[in-house]
C-alpha cells in the first residue's frame, strides 16, 4: 500500500476490495490535558509513517440507553486522540474526484465514524472520495461554560473540513468539490455550518437528513451543564469539569439527561448562538439568505417518531387526552389532532401524536428552509424516505435511510433496523442520487419550487410526489 503525505505527516492505509482505506488519521491534537475544553489545536507534524489501518478512538460517551442500545450499536474505542477521520478513495493522488464528508448523528452525545453502516467503500467504488469523522460529544463537546468557548464539537467539525481542504487532493479528491452530509445531529450541525462564517469556503454542497436548523441561547444551553455540575457538586466551569474523571463525568451526564429524546424533549445538548462560530440562530440566518450559493438536498422520514415511541412502548401510553394537552400547551395547532387523524384512519392516538411531533420538529422546519431558498442561486431538492421497516414495527423511522444512502444494507447494524428484506433497488436509487448531487448534477428530480416536488422512496419504489400531505403542512404557521 502506498504512502500518502499529509500536512501532519505521511500515512499508510490498507487496500480493501480495490479501495484504498485510511482510518484513524488525526485532524487535530488530542483534546486532553489543557486542550480538554479548548478549541481544536493543530496536530504536531511528524516524519514517521502513521499506520492508518484501524479506526481511531471515539469521543467519550455513554452507550445508547435501553431499549435503543439493542438496535443502535455504538462502538466505543478507548483513547484520548478522538479527533480523527477516515478516508475511502478509489486511488490516492489520481484525479480530482467529488468528495463527500459524513457527519454522524446521535443527539450530540452518541455516535462515531466507526459505525459499520457508515462504511464508505460503496461511495469509493462509485468514484467518490468519502471522508467520515469524529467530533467531541456531550458535555466535552457541547457544554456551556464561562471560561471556555461554546460549540467545541462544531469547531471540531470545522477543523476536520479544513483538514479536507488542505489534504484531500493527495487522496484523489477535489477540495473545490466537497459535499457535507449528515443525519439527525449531523444534519443539525451542517445547518449550523451553512450559517457559520468559520465554515465559509469549506464545502460546495450540503445534505441534511432528518435534522433541521436549530440552536439555543447560552442561558438555555447552560441548563444541562449546570444540572451536571450540581449532580457532581462542583462549580459549572470548564476548569472544574476538567478535574473530573471521565467515567464519573459520563455517569453524571447519563443521570441528568436520562429520559429525554430529540422529539419529546428533556435535558440534552444543543448548538449555541455564541456570537462567534455561530453568530445567530441558523434558521434565521438561512431564511434571510446565508449560504444561498450552496446547493442543498434535504428531507426526512415518514415515521421518524417510531424509533423512540415504539421500542420504549411510549406509543401505547399516549391517549386522546395527551393529544389535546399538547394542543392546549401550544405544541401543535388546535386543529392538528382532527386533521392528522382524518388522514390516518384507524391510527392510534400515539401514531397521530407521533406524526404531529415529526412534522413539528423535522418536516415543517425543513420545508420552511426549502421555501426560503426558492428562487435563490443555490439549488434545493427535497426527499422523503417512506419505506416501512418490518423490524420491531419501526416503520419508516429515524435513521432507517442511512443504510440505503451508504448502500450498506448487509452490515449487522443495518440489518437490525431493516431486516433482511430491505429493497436493494431503493438503496441503488438513493445512493446514486446522493452521488449525482455531490457530482454537481441534479439528483434525479426537479428542484424545489411552487409545485413542491418531493422524491419519495417508498414501498412502491422511488417516485416524485408533489406537495405531499399539504393540508397538514398548512396547519403550521
């Protein structure tokens, strides 16, 4: 295997099925010691060849809480140097191919680039240089302190994209043709990157899968930090947190954030409007024209809510009173229970509530973003993933589309979500569409506009649906 020179030193990967793979390349210094709650620092250059043959350490994190841990494996690789990335390429140094950079999800407290479903060989097989990365999570990545910068995990992502700009040509990629794509918290991060002046010029296109632009102010974000500090019995400063053993810190984080989900709320971690890396709310920034020059592909899954509502049994604990309480508390338009139920004859109260919450948190904000970009220089394309998995009654749940996009339906973690009967033609269609988009072409359907075309990947194949469920969408202000 040939050696590739990078700005921090030479690296050697492995050859797998004709694809050159480099794993565990540091893009920033290990965030330990004085760098633990500091912005990402450069890697010290070296002359020795790094054997980039195994995934690097993952960011400190807890496993997913039961019952999600049974269907969402989350590899944990020990070590301090968690700011690392991986590259899959058809041929290092040969050509200037499109580059796709994957930013994983996990509610900003779980996930890593070592998840088997994120294997990049299919992208490299089809002519793309695929990069995946780790970033700091939980309190170390998204804590809010008076004596440390906010959004450290987002700053890590920017550092990784800068590494791609400076090094990807040596791996056969074109630094001027970079597409960032991510799911859930990864997509939320990408929305923030679109709005961040620190990320300007680092990518040409963006894909947001099941994650909408969102951020909170410092006071709101600091509530989780303060609660963890109170649990530990320490002041809520970075200096005091840095003196806490990581195992103890993770245990406190688990205790404080238990029970919350991205859809139903609860204590968790958020991107922060910090006046620096994220100067303003990304939804507002994008609505007024930030990143208008960037092409965007975005969408969500029909039954996002089922990942949290079904395995936990929460779906069966919801009744009509829950629905109307949500309306009374201002969480949904007053006619929503009636309109959503009319469109879903026979649906249980939990299913109706889940559809409402899915639209409130994901589909409607993403539609608003697409609407705001209509008629502007950057192209916008919208999709919906609607194929219902037979596994655990998950339906078209959150995260289900990832194995289709990566064309990794055979990996053990994909099979946990899809089962063995997942339609290969849908994986072919989605994978090809993402590559076409990253190559500068349209993904296979019309741009978003007044007719609201949505490429729908469902049980009956891939087809364009115009203005799906428009009556429900119009309920939302």
